[in-house]
């Protein structure tokens, strides 16, 4: 499925490196690329998500998947077509 590929790309080391190898910058970039909104505005749990990434209790793949398959992510996909 195409969304699974998008998750893999977003969670890749190369995408993370392009986001300055920083979880907050990475998450903000994911929101901008997928939803066209800054992460802080788009997600009320931005700080806790970054803390979970920094602490290792969640992975970039898990976070990317939750965004790609969220209602907002699916609506953005639909609106692009």
C-alpha cells in the first residue's frame, strides 16, 4: 500500500538527517509535508510526542504511521486528488 511506503520514507534515516537529525524538527517537517501545517499547530500533543521520541518509548515509524493514517492525513490525501 502506498501509505506504508510513505511511512517508511518519513521514518528513514535520510529524511531524519534532512530534518537536522532532531526529533522536534523531524516531527514539524512531517506535519508540514503531509498536512501542510506546522506540527505545533497541528498536534496538541507535539511536546509529548517529541519527548517520547527522545526517550525511545516510540519510534519515528510509529509516529509517522499515526500521522499518515490519521483522519487529517487521510483527508489531506483525498483533497489532493
